[in-house]
C-alpha cells in the first residue's frame, strides 16, 4: 500500500460535493441526479456503478485567499475593517487590499501571476487522488474525479500538454480515473483519460446562479 500525501487544503466538503453533482446533472448528464453524498469516493451511484471523488486543485495560498474573500466580502463589512483584519490576521497574504470610494478591492497577488501554478496544482491533485483511489477507496465500474480550480484561466491545450506527464506519473497504479471533470468557474473541461479527448462545457451566468442557489438550499 502506497503512502499518499495528505491534502492540507481544508474546505467545506459538502458545499463542493453538492455543487459538483448539480453542475454535472444540469450541464453534462441529466440522469445523474441520483448520486448519494458519501465518502471515499464523495459521490456514489450503485445503480449506474459510478463513483466520483471531489477535490480542489489549488495551492495552500490560494485556499487561504479564497477563505479571506468568503469570510469578509459580500458580508456588509466596512472597507477599512476588512483591510485592517487581513493585514493583522493573515501574515502570509502577499496581495493587495485597497479601499476606493467606499469600495473594497482585493487582489491575491502583486504584479503578474504565474499561470503555471494552476496547471501544476491540477497535476498534483490528480496524482494524489489516484494514489488514494488505489489504497482505501470503494471502486466502481467507472471512477471519475471532479476538480475545482478556482480560476477561469485554464485552457484545453494546457491540459492536453499535461496529460502525458499525469499518465506517466500514475502508470504504476492498477486503477486510474476514467473521466476528469475540471471546473474552471464558467466552464467544465471533461477529460477522457483513455482517449485523451477533452470536451469543454460552457456554463452561462444564469446557470451559475441557479446552481449556487440550489446548493445553498440543500
């Protein structure tokens, strides 16, 4: 049994699991509404014989940044209060917070951001979850992986270039994921690992609002 490195990013599992299955049901396959929320993998359907693991492919820093946004923004807090709290409580934050005309602006990075880190985090997440799939997960006829990237910058050709590295890194494992669903905010890339075919599903603003509203109700 291989030792799989633990993922240090903590997040609201149930929110993302619900979001994942709703986005798949509305945007990919409308017969996929009967999955149950479980563990190892997160979404299971014995009738369809499919298991889907849900994770986030982001760095520890990006996880912290997202946590800051979720905690302070859209909650009615005063801009100076937000800025002061971020500066005092998040020593590792290396972005910028500005208050202009009572509006609070935040950026996770100063200057240019290295896009390569997004692709590297996707690769790391796939390799980690493949390791776990082969160690202590319940497996199905079809085993899929749903990844949240937290960015819309990922392109299909970037994923295509990484597939060879990912397949080589997971070659020693008996079981691999059949499909990857890579959520990039306003689109989902569906990656068939066997054929290396990549399909892009665009999600319009109306659908994004619908999914978020339904997740909040559940």
